[in-house]
C-alpha cells in the first residue's frame, strides 16, 4: 500500500496516498505528477498564493474559486482538479504543498529514484544542470531527479542534499567557517 512507502503518515501522506492509488488505477501517474509539479512551482513562485493557502481567514468558496482558476489556467486534468477541490472543500489547503511533496516522493520511491535537493546561488545553465546530474548519478549509483531552488543568499556555490547526506560548497558557509576560525584563533 502506498502509505507504507515514501509518502509517510500524517495528513499529507494520507491524502497523497489516496491520490496516488487513484492515479495508478487510472494509469495517470505521470500526468498527475507533472500537474502537481507545475502547481508546486506556481506556489513556490508566489508569496501571495502561499499566504492565501495557509490563511484560515478565507472561506471555502473563496479558496475554491481561486484554486479552480489556477488549475484551469494550468490546464490541469480532471483527477488533479478533483483532488485539489476535495482538499479545498475539506479545509486542508494549507497542507497542499506537503501533499504534493508526499505524492512525488511516493512516485520516486516506487520507481527507485532518489531526489537530490540542490540549492544554487543563481540559476544554472542547461549544461551545468546536465553536468551536475551526471555527477550525482555517478556518486549515488541510481536514478536521480534534481529539485533545484535558487537562494541568492548563498553568494556562490551549491548546497546539495540527498537523503541524510549534505554537501555544502556555498560561499556563505565558507565565510561562516572562516569567521569561526578567526574568532577561535584570536
């Protein structure tokens, strides 16, 4: 059962498992995963949307209309639309990002894929992304998906997290280590 896999337990895991089973039955896993990934991107890009989905101040009707418009604009399929509307109707919209993550994690788990969370100081070129993905595949030895985020606060370099392993080559961390070393020697 999906709940025993990477989707985990808790509210987000239960919803994600239910969607996973429905998508699997309808042979729509890839479609739903693509639509959820796109929705995750929209949420990540908009502070207003993140605030909207977390706020208990908006009523069910307001949230339903807004989410329907977003899903319609994104050309989401029927299953994804129904899922998001059920989440909205049940007043669980605040947990939608966790549900998306749990669904995508379960799909990756079932496919034997590992997700590397990469944070870069700036957007990487396609060549850089390909080189990084190739290096990660060699180092990990399995199918690797890359979840890339930008954090200009890193100044330069990368922070890569795969499972419990983390590699931090960011300039911010190097400067922090240098500062600590200088305090310790003084």
